[in-house]
């Protein structure tokens, strides 16, 4: 027979080789200094991306990028210096002068070519995401694909820049409007979607004639750097997209720089509300997608088997680290009897490295995220929650240093419990019960967040009542994660957003453009007006 310990060692060697290969591919595509890390015995440092090229930073302030499955340091990100950040903005401002004059058809073609490049490089992008963010490779490919769909939308947005026309508003006078780019825009990205969220931001802005300065998350910057290089390779002119790095100082710079006209942000409420307040106080447009507590209402007439599988996937997939995760479920009436089946489904989910084909739940992003998640579970238990499936203390053989939390299912006695009030951002499903649909709707509407919600039912009348009365911006009917496709917009509401225009789609184009209305008088040998305003007479 085969010695199990030797088989395990062989598998570990294969994994380590795959990890090294993935790291090498990531490093070679992100403009890192010290590419030969083993030879130089140094951890490579990511570069800035300015004026169409990777530019090493002179900063001595470096932030570690770790593999969440092991917590080994794999890269370092510089805190870009004030000079470097100003250089990036200057490059974007210079590029805007010529890029805005490029016809929309040509800008769209660049985006069409960019979408092809993304599709051709999906695996490399996904490997970088799994290495730095931790999600499984299939989920990382989905991260890339959903971003690619926005690029495809940006490759055909000319009709969204069209305005309105009215002829002969007065004798010989016509009025018409159209949309113009703002100028230099900025994007500030979160860690949980290293490819998709940057692709929500710069393709729409750039296709509309703007330029952008992008700040990826300091926790997983490589996907954004790879995308910047790919966009340049297919024809995006130097300076149209620039990438800088950092934390608080970088964010403050973006908020304060007078050349930057708009800021797009995705992340937590504390940071987003701060950015919105600081940016708008200086006259910038700010759109900020914030936190969430997405509710599912489960009616007793729903299809039991499919709902159980859908809830487990929506709660535990991506280790719960997505703003549209279903983290709170309200079971109406006898539907609460399904909770044990969800527990059994959760037990089937394997926890481990995202590079393992058999894994469904990867690590959380950091030790702090793991500690916070487990602390909230413990607090919820002390407040009376019943834990049906406990993911605390999970250990993955060979990855004992990783940030793993297993699928967790608990029932809370009321909505004051910490598992309900907090956005846990982990693989935790918080269950509540209700006696009626009306009670479930009232509970959902009383929660401050309004990102997404779902109802599971076989009754059209029930679904109609729910969608009409629910006060949430994105509603799923028998759909667990109702994220709109890019020809719509991402319409979270209430405490889940600051700003009045949403990402991508029609609203996304409006956010990065401004309306201009022209009134022209070409009266043939006519009167050009006098000293008084027009009257009915």
C-alpha cells in the first residue's frame, strides 16, 4: 500500500510548486522590483503604474502582502510618496487633453480589445487573486468574469453619452444637450474583489473620455497592476490609467487633490462615509458603495432542496467576504424546520487553500478578520444565540497558519444580537424566525442597510407583495445573490451607499460625465433679441 505520510508530502510538494509558479507569473506581470526573489533573498516590491509604465517607488514605507492561507509575506506594497502621487495625477491630467478628443468609437474599440485580453488572461489574473486574497480559483475566475462584463458594457456605451434635442424652441432657435467627461477621476478599491471592482471603475470612466488614478487595495494589488498593463498593451494611451498605492495618506491625497474631479469607492462604512464627507466638502463627486446585511426571506412553499443549497452557497461562498453575501435569513412559519438541512449542507463545504480543487471555503483576508469573525460568533453566543454549526477553531492540515473559519450557522433570539447587527464578513449565516411575510418584510426594512435581499417562494402574489413593499435597492426572487448585469446599475440603497449615482450602467456613465446644453440661434436675417425677457405676447 501507499504510505499516507509520503502521499501527503508528495501532494504538499505539488502544491508548493504550483504556488511558486503562480507567484512567478504574478510577479512577472506586476512590475515588481527584485523579480528574482529567491536569488536576491528579498521580497519583491510592487511598482506604481504611471504614464503607461511600471515605475518603482522610492518610498521606504512598505506594506506586507500575505498569502491568507499561510500568512507568509509574498510581496510588499509601497506607500506612494506625495511626489509620485502628484506625478500620477499630472500624467492623468496631461493625457485627458488628448484622450477626450479621441472619438467615442475609437475609445470603445480599446475597451473591446481589453475585454478580449482579460478573457485570454483569466487564469493568470485568477491565480494572483487566489494567491493574495485567498478565494478559490473558480471563484477568482468569476471575479474576473464579472469585471470583464463591465468592460464589455464599456465597449458599447456611446448611446449613453447621447443627449436630447429640441428644435425651434423659439423662432430660429434650437436647443440640444450631450454629455462630456469630467477630467481626472479616481478609484479606491477594496480587498474582496481585486479584479471586478477596479473593472467597475476605470473602464467606464475611460471609455467616457476621462482619465483615472486608481488605488487598489494594499492587501491584494497585483490584479489591478496586471489589468493596467493589459489595458496599455491593447492601446490605452499612456497616462489615461495610473495606479498608486498606500493606505490613509493615499486616500487623503485623492480626496484633497484639486485636479481629481470624482471618487469611486467600494468598502466599509467608516472609510466610505469619511471619503464621501471629505471629498464632497471639496466639491468632488463621490459614489461610495458601503456595508451590507443582506436578508433572505424563506417562505414555507419554496422548493426546499434548491433553497437549502442556494442559501449555503450564498452564505459560505467566498468565505462570506462579499457585500452581496446572504448573511441573514428569515424563516417564515414552518420553514424554520429547514435549518438542520442547511447545517448538513454546510458540513459538506471543505475549508482550505483556494488552490485546492476540492475546497469551497478559502481563508479570510487577515488574522484580524478571522479574530473579529470568531469574536462576533462568541459574542452572539453569549447573547443567547444557538449555534447549530460552529466554524471557529478550524485547522487545515498543512496550512495551520492560515486565516480559516468554517461555515457557521446560528439562530439569534432577536435583532439586537451581535451576529445580526454586525456585518461579519465571514462564512456565517444568521437565522431568524417570523410568523408572517409581513413580519419578515418589517424586519428587513428596519435594518439600516439596503444593498440586497431575496425571497424564496413559489407564489407570484407573495413575490409581488415582497418586491413592492421591501425597502432595499436590489431584490432577488428565487435568486440568492441578485447582482444586476452591467446594462443595469448596481443599485444598493440606504446605509449601503453614499452618493446618488450608482456604479456601471446608465448611472455609472452619468457619474463620470456632465451634461452640457447648447442653445443656438441661426435665424436667417432675424432678430437676435432685445433688452427684455420674452413674454406670451
